[in-house]
C-alpha cells in the first residue's frame, strides 16, 4: 500500500464508519457493538481490528490551528473518530494523546509531566495507514523541541540524493521542519546534501 496522507487535502481512504464505541464508565473502557470484548485504552495484549485501531485513545489537538487550515484539522478529527478514537476540546485526565507540533508550548509541557503521549499528525497518519496503534518510531512522529520562530536551519538550503518515493517525502518533511529551504536539485547554493549512501 502506498503512503497516503491525512495531512493533505485528500484524506486517507477510510471506511465510512461511525464512532463504534460507547463509553461505559469513567476512564477509557468501551464496549463495541460488533465485538463482544471490552477494551481498556491501548492495551498491547489486545489485538484490535484495523478499523478500530484508535479505540481507547482520547486526543486533544493543539498548535496545529496556527499552521494548518481549520478544514485540515477538522478532517483529522473525523479520521480519529472513524477509527474509534475520541476528541476532547479541553485538557483533562481522560486525555491519552496530545497531537501537537512543538514541545515548547506550556500546555504540551504539562502533558509531558502528566505522562501523556505527545505525537504529531505524521504519527496519526502512519497509524491510520497501518491500521495499528504503535508508539512513535521516527523523528517525524515526535513534536519539535523548538518553536517555529527558532528553527535551527532557517538559513540553509538542503537537497537530497538517492532517496525515492516515501523516503524522499519523509526526508523533505524533516528538512522543512528544521526550517531549511528544500530544493530538488544540487547547486553551489546548497548548504547541505542529504545522501542515502
């Protein structure tokens, strides 16, 4: 399956499923009508069906309202609901995941102190594509340790060599996250060439 993106205007192809769970009690216990098992959060010993991979996850989205259109953030909320997750508008003890861009936000710092999982929309995209919940595994899955105003490579121009397809897209995204200008070609103005080999 080729990489698709919940970050683009065209959302990830997902089944048209209404949020399948109903909350049974305080916390994140759910009973699902199609399944006779009760799930608690994202217990690793319980194998969830792909279309319910976010069951037990309660998200709050922060930071992205500054960098993404409201329609994009609304689409992410729909995707989270389709895959069994929930969205909260205020921070509280039920929150399991904070979807954010930066670690510098005081709100995100509090979430870290509360042992909440802080992840990016790249992580959400990969979980939905694989239809399986997993911890962050790449740099793109983790919020940036610096703000948009303080990106360390903002004066650089970077190009890539030997990366193709999804790998090239990921490296380009990392370059842009660092604040550098990405170019598809190498020239005398290129500060850094990122090589696969």
